[in-house]
């Protein structure tokens, strides 16, 4: 491609509403343009990236035996009513009424339509297993669309759906997809992690997220460098601490802690480790007009994990934080100095498993500016009503698989493989005939990749002050030829055209920048756009039979003999 | 591709609501499945056809210098309000309200969005000319969707938009697209005609339709076999007849024509050519509460052309057919025996140009069961108030370019190139700076191809009693290998696998049917699906070192030596 026949459009500054780096760089590099909140045009430069992502996905899906089709963007509500998602999904499901007053949705995914296709097309167990996929426009009416393609409303997703005759088959289909996803993400050239999205309990639903690692990622991932263990921190189980509880060695003591309303402040004031403090979180549940107040106890250095709390019996039907009135009513004290000793009114106490094994700990005294130290279960207060895993895991925690210590890193979810079971086939009565001629529900799985989110994640992971740094596989162009003074120098022009032809003949996706921009502006454009390989042709260099090569990550250019340039670039390309 | 890894799903019968052959065959061959009225899933077999259409379109658009991007499916109403299309377009524009109550549309085309992009991106005449295109899902909420992909609601269209600095540039861009379209349609391997969509007047708006010829086409095309002239019959001008008017030779005579209320019946009864009769069509126009009745006179063998009538001064603000009361009020006679002589009330008479030159003609006598013969202008009635081209051209009419006689054939519109001028740039104030630094409106053109309609049109043109007959370029597979008894014969299996590998290595898009179907069912499937080249491998044939080749259009198979089969198929493939 020659730049003069393409469309290069860069901006010096990103619009003020672009908050994260990938959004800013995608706008500045001219990959996307905003049309409305969460709705973007994919400009020529951005579309090339998307197409490369799509091609890799398509090749590996086909290799794994999945078959491509395309389901409609606008889908009749009737199918969505069969699964009750038409009513259950919130306003993020974009609903339409047509000219005849019939209800439709703009697809956010296609479980209903593919299940409808399966129940019409797949009659016999002999037609199974079967995996259909599409790469198609989706819409989710996010309440607060932001971050460009990271959390847009209209987006492109690859969604695949497997149909099997039984659970064993469905799990094999799931594993085949999980393997295909590893190949896909390997080919993208990104640093990623496949992460258990459930608690890892054996026999539970199978589900894995594919997270592109980036410091700015929304998701925290807990992983064990010594083993394969990796899980979304939301779901990572804390290993049950080894007992037994230590013996009490300190007396219960009321201690003045003026102005120290946090565990960290108390630990610092008293000169003790933060791990000896216990924080009090007050929740409430409602049943009709009756409320129940709950006190959750976590170690001072631990954070509450809402997903785990929501699994505690009694809290699993929904909970909220307690009101200030409820707190004062039960503790006789405003927040900041709360604790489980000397309560005004009874409440239910749930201790994190770590707290349940602590001795000689510190907590609020239920009086402003006072804490108690040397607290011990059984002696100073009764055993808790319940003990549970309530907390996020921390870097340095023992891995749940017992094979080392956890580390935490951040990631961006761009893929998800999920074993669905018969959730949709049951709701839609989608059956096939088994060997005995009896109708059976399909065992299903679904498998998504955020095709337009992936480039944003790639940028979050790969950029510097000058712009984007694309991996070869998904760069809009793999290489760019920058001739200096092409309009003035016949030698430069001839060398540029020859090199361009040589690159094309060698199958390198190359762009020749024949726009006639000055070197500074030209280099800045391609550094911003992030083309990984750059060759500069100048009259002076040619005089010495040399060109300049620079990888986007190289600190400086390397002089290379004209005849060796193609081989040099190929040598630097990712395999 | 092996059939076992693909998805082949044929039906013996098409659903009853599939009225036309392409719709029936697309359903029976498993190319599409209906999801709702005018909404279809593109099944794996159909998607392959669509992808091949897209690839040809994309290659030729790129070759012509157009640059691909993708605009959103869901578009904010604000832009559509700038051009007033949000209000002016009828219910075929699918409107949506998002969760915040903002209005959106599902794009039927993208003039507004691309003009918005142009006014943001194209600042200077130096950036022009520029042509952007997309291949993207569209939606038109047709009142009566039918005929499968021929007149669906959701469809895929390639839409391109050119931006130029002046009319001369815009016309050059238009011509470049018209040329690219000829290359595209040539490559599809279909019989088509590029047809002037306007009246052909020089200096008028430039507009051409690309019509795939098919006896079942909705559009009638008038063309001249002796020249390049071709136009949609709706717009084809009738050549002005050569004058002068003949002299009167007959006396005006009232003639009984009992029960003969049509020109054809009168001509037969009286034993005269239909061309000597004149039919009366009664229209009316309304201005406020006042109505004006019009009498249009056309030769008995001619049909009224509404588009031409709508250009007659006085009728150009809208007209309707007159009511029975209006007719009786002006003619004193019910329809069937009307004529311009002896009117009860004055009205405006418009004669077709042919009628204005006739002598000794026949028309209704304004009395049931009576006509008058020997009618002559000037002698028996005054000259008409207006003379105009009111009729559809007929086969055998002289071509408007004077180079021969017109023929009529039927076609299906699948492409359209259109010079827009400043219609959208003016409405949206989309300007660039010219050489003098002054803002000027873009001169625009738009260029569409119905990507999902094209396969339907191809089938209307290419089918027989057994099914579809694809041109090589857009067949789901170019060739199919049908081994007989592959599961029983190692020799057949080995030969099939080898041939499959050879075809793939030679770049032939081949499918190996390894499903194990019986020969009859297998052949019926591929004849229905319409794969153009078929090779049958049987144990008996192999014994004689031969395979059977049959083109989908061949009446019978040809025996070919195993070693020659690939060359034979390549020899029969379209170049």
C-alpha cells in the first residue's frame, strides 16, 4: 500500500474525554473516530488491525473444526422471550419496535438464535459435536460507555457455540476451544494469561477468561509463578489457613487511639504489624420490613471480596452496607472505632478464616478514639456465628494449589470460554434424538473474543511516550518505508519503489510513505501509529549504499546495506 | 474443506412462503435460514458465497483507489436530522431509543455519517479526491419483506462515497466507479447490463444501475442491441415520433361496440390494428379543496409511465386517478367507453406524442357500448392542452440514440452508481478549503452493491430443475469430489484423498464429500447446491484408471484419466 492511496490521519492531541492511553492513542493515530457515546467508526488504519485480528481468529476457529455462519444483528424478541432474557436483561439490551409494532433486539450475543438454529438443523446425535461461530457486530447499551473500544456500546465480537450429546462431549468441545484460544492469543503476539473465572472447585462450571496483561487493566489476576494456577482475583480462593489458633498471651486492654480510625493508623500508632489488627465491616440484609445487621471481621491488611461475601449463607440473597443509624443503634458508636466487643444490640458475626485463627488481636472499642488490644476468641467474645473466605487474595498468599506463592497482576479480559450445560437448550426445548431415538437436550458451550476490544488491550500493553507499538501480527502495516526527499531525488524514489516492490514480493505487509511529509512529521506519524519496522531511505545513505532500519522498540536506527535490508527486516520480524 | 468438517444441510421442499426460485433454492440448499420476516441467518454454505462476493468487490474497490472503513450500524439521530432524513424517511427507517431516551437509527445507508467524517477529516483540497467504502450490515424496515434475500430487511451492502473539489472531479470519480463496477460484475461471471437510471439527457444527474439479467427480474430494461443504449424502462425516453401528422381520410363515425370496453377488444371487433385506437386515462390533481381533472390519451398498445406523467407541468406536484364520480361528472359515462369528444365538463387534455400525430383514430364515444372512429385533431376536437412523452417504450421502438430498435429484457438491480452533487455536503455544511483558502462544499457521489442480493440474482439467472448453477467465481465451492463407497474401498479413499490434496495444492477451492452418503443423495445435494465442477471416484472407474467429470451444465459425465483430472477441471474453469 502506498500512503497516497491510503488514508493517514493523525492528531497532535486526543480529545479531553479520552481518559485511558489506548483510547487516546487510537484517536490520535486515526484508528477510530467517535460517532456517539460508545459508538465509533473504524477508520481505514484501525480496520486493518481489526481485519488481522479477525483473520487469526477465523483461521484458528476453522482449524479447531468450528464452522462460520452469520446471525442477524436485529433479532425477533420472541426467541429472547423463550429464555426470558428479553425481560431479565436490563436496559443494556437495546430493544426496538418495528413498523408493525413487533419487538426486536439488537444482538448483544446470539445464544437464542444459535439454539434456534440447532433445534431446526441438528436432529440426530450423528450430527454432533458441532461448533458454529460468527464474527459480527454486537450492541450493549452500557450505562456509562467509556474508554473507547474498551467499553463501547457497538463492538465486534467473535462468538462461538458448541453443541454436544452429553457432558463428556461438551467438556471435550470446551477443552478444544480453550486450546484454540491459546493458539489465537499466542499468535496475537501479546502477553496474556488464561485465568480460571470460577472458584476452581472441581466439578464446577468450566470457565476461563483470557486476559491481556496490562498495568491499566480493570481486572486483577492472581497467579502462581511456580504453577499453572491463575484466576481472576474476584474468584481466586484464599487457601484455608493452617490451624490451630494460637493461645492468648495478652490481656484485653482498652487503648487510646486518638484520631486513628483506620487499621493502618492504629498499627502505626501502636507500632505493631498491620496483620495484628482486625477491621469491622457492617452489612445489612432486608426481608420485608425486617432488617438484620451483620458484622464482618477481616484482617487489617485484607480487602473484602463481594463475590465471596455474596455466597455466605444468609447474605446470598442480597446485602447492602448498613446505614449510619443502624451502626449507631448496634454499636453505640459511629464508624471508625467499631468492634465485636461490647455491642449494644446483638447482630450476626462472620469472621474471615484468617481472623478466626488469630490470637491477641486489635479492634475498635466501640468508643470514639479507643481500640482494644489483646483480643482473643472464646475468652473476650464468643466464637463467631460463621467463618468463611471473605477476602481478596494478596500477593504472597499461598497458592490454592499448594505449589507456591501467589502474585497479582492486572489484565484486560478479551476472551472467555464457558461451559453452558443445558441452560439454553432447556429453556428453548432444543433437542436431538439419541442412539435410542429419544429426544435429549443439547449440552452447550459458548466462546467469545472481543475483536474490537483486543486492539485496545494490545495498546494498553504496548505503547510508549511516542505512541503505539504493535506486535507484528496485528499491526496495521508490518513495515513502513520512509523515503526522505522522494520528490527531489530520483535515486531515493527509485530505491523506495524497488524496496517497496521487494517487500511486497516477499509477502511483507508494507506501506510506502509517498506523501512527501518532512522527516520529523513522517517519523512522528509512524511512531504514533506504531508500525513495528521502519526503513528510512535518504540520499546520503544511498551514497554509501546504506539504509536505516529501526524497530519501533529500538532506541536508535541501525545502518544496513541496501542489499541486506529485506533479510534484516525479516530477521527482526516475529515468527 | 471436507464435508465432515463443514455443515451441509439440504431440504427436499422449500417452505410454502418462498415464492421465487432463488428464495426456494437458497432455503433448500441450506444457504440461508429464516429468523423473522425479511431477516435471515447466513448459513455456512451461504456465507461462503457472500465472502466471495465481498472479496471481489473489495479487490476492485481497492484497485480503483477507494479506501475501506466501517461505520456503525447504530447511528445517532442528530446527523439524520441535519439532512432532515430522520423526519422525511418513512417507516422503512428503523428508529431506536436508547436507555437515556436518545434517538438512533439502524443504518439503511451511511451518507450522513460519511459526510460527518469528511467534514472532520478532509480539510484541504490537497486531500481530494477521496473515496471511502464499507461492506456492512444495513436495515430497511420494508413494509412487505419477501423473496428471501431479494427484498429482505437486514442485508449486507457495499456502500462507497466519493468526495471531490468540483463537478469535473466528481464526474471523474463517478466514471472510475462505473468502470470498477464493470470489472466487478465481469468477475462475478453473471450476464448483466449497466443501465442509465435517468432519462439520459446530457448534463442531467449521472446515475447508472447494474442489472443482473433474469426473466424473473422486477425491472424492465430497454436496450438497443445495435448500440450501447440501455435504460431502466421506467426512465427510457421514447424517441419523439417523426411528423407531420397524417391527413384526415375518414369521417367521424359513431360505432356500436357492445361489451368492448378495452382498446384490444375494439380493435378485434372492428378488425383494425390496435395502433389505431387511443385509450383514455383520467387523473386528478388537488389544490386545497379544489380538484382538476385530467384526460391522458395514449395509443391503445401503449402503457402509461407514471414517472414521465409526474414530470408533466401541472401533474408534477402529485396526481391521483380520478374517482368514478369525477369521471361520470366530466364524461357522462362510466369508465370503458371514455373519449375526448363530447365532454360534459371541460378538463385538461394531455396527449402522448404518438397520439398527437395520429389521424383517423378510434376512441370511446362517452356512451356505454359505443366508440367513435375516424377521429382527427383540429377537425373533431381541439388540439390537446399539452403534448408529452407519457408512455413506456416498447420492444421495436426506435432507440433514443437513433442507432437501432429497442429490445426489452428483465433484470434485477444489484448495483447503483450515483452522482450526488452537494445535496449532503450542503445540508451538513461539509466544506474544505480550496486553493484560495475559501471553504467550498464537497461534490459527492455514492455507489452501492447489494452483497447479499447478488447471490439471489445470480440464482434467478442460473438454475435448472435440479437446483442452482453457480458461476465459478462465487460458488460456495468451485469443485466437489464425490467418492462412491469411500468407507468400503481403500482404493477409492486413497484416490479421493490424493485428488483432494492435489486440488488444494493447485489452489482450487474444493470440497471432499466424505459424509458417506449414497451416490443418489450425494449427487442430488451438490446439484441442488450448484457446485459447478464435480468429480466422481468409483472403484470400477479406478479399475480402468478413470474418474468421471461433470460440469453442472453438462448433460452427462465425461470419463477422464485419473492423471488428467486436475488439468481437465482447470480447463473447464472460468478464467
